[in-house]
C-alpha cells in the first residue's frame, strides 16, 4: 500500500490517521519531493476509474494560476497527463495505491469500500 501525500496537508494527515486507526501502515511518499510520473498517473487514473477532474488539486494555488477551472474541460487526456507529470502540487492528494484499487483524495466512504 502506497500513500502519496503532502505531509503538511490537513486532509492527508486525517487520511493517514484513518489508515492507522484501521490497522494499516502504508509506505509514505511526499508528493512534493517525489511527484507522480506520467506513467504512474496513467496507471493510477485507469485503475481508479475517476473522472479526470478528480485528478486535479482544484484548491491549489497553481491550479488557479494556470486558469485550469476554465481550461480543464478543453484539454485532451494527454494534455492533462502532461500538466500533472512531475507537478505534485497540481495532483489531488492524498493518493492511495493498493492492489485492490487507487483513490484520489480522501473520502472516507470510498476508503471504507476499498479497504474494509
């Protein structure tokens, strides 16, 4: 189990606490120090089944600076991956990667459905 997070993010902290409370001790990866690669993003996106808008950290400063709220719908899948490749602050976090599936963001019911 791989948990990709920003250690200072309150949602990431809450998600990690949730995992530990349920008996999981994941491998932890700092999204800023080691951002997801294009290959990882493609694999995780396919495995997660989420809409591509859920890949973006829509509350982040970089998302706003790039005007992605209005541009995102017009981007191709390749352009989305190119934008996110190596740019951890644009990617929604935390990301939970397990053999059973991949989750972007912390929605407790989704995590329960995948893990419990």
